[in-house]
């Protein structure tokens, strides 16, 4: 019914002729991924700080920047200026929801790389953003 395949498949694994390519360890990949999640959460936190200033958001932003900088080898994370400053409750609630999602992603990566300090920070951020969402709902 079907003809047998006569040529070599293009989907086979390539031979190790590319051994000159740089490879990263699992730990390095997790560091990069966690730094990205923390930087994204820092961006959302900065936008929340611009819309609803509070000391707890300021402290969280400082801790996020410190941990992201540590993971980036001492470099400060990139920080974006807040976009459109819409202070309506719906926009603020969506920012808290986004921050909660990012904190959950960062918690998963921090747990897999056994970073207890970041895991504790993400747990507190999850609780804070969840509480803020229920207040705004």
C-alpha cells in the first residue's frame, strides 16, 4: 500500500559535527530563564508603582532588581518606563493578574533550581497580588 522510504530522513538527529557550538548547562539555562521572569515581573511592578504608589511595591521592586542582577552576573536588569498610565481599576487589576502569573512562573523555575530566597520572594508576591486582585474585584 505504501512505498518504503528510500532516502535518509531529514528529521534524524544530526551527528555531532557541530561540537564547536557553545553549550550551556541546565543551571545556566535556569538562571537565564529565572532572570527573564524576574525582569518581566519587575517591569509590571514598576508600572503598578507608577499607578498605585506604595512602600511594599517599592520594596518588592528593590528585591526583584537585586535578585535579577545577581542572576545576570552583577548587571542591573533592564527597566522600562511605565507605558500608558491608565489608573482605572480594570487596568490595575489586569496588571496584578499579570504579575501573579509571572510570579508563579518564576516560583516554578526558582523551585527547580533550589533558590530558596527567590522562591520565598515569589510566594510573598503571589500572595500580595492575589490579595490586591480580590480587593479590586
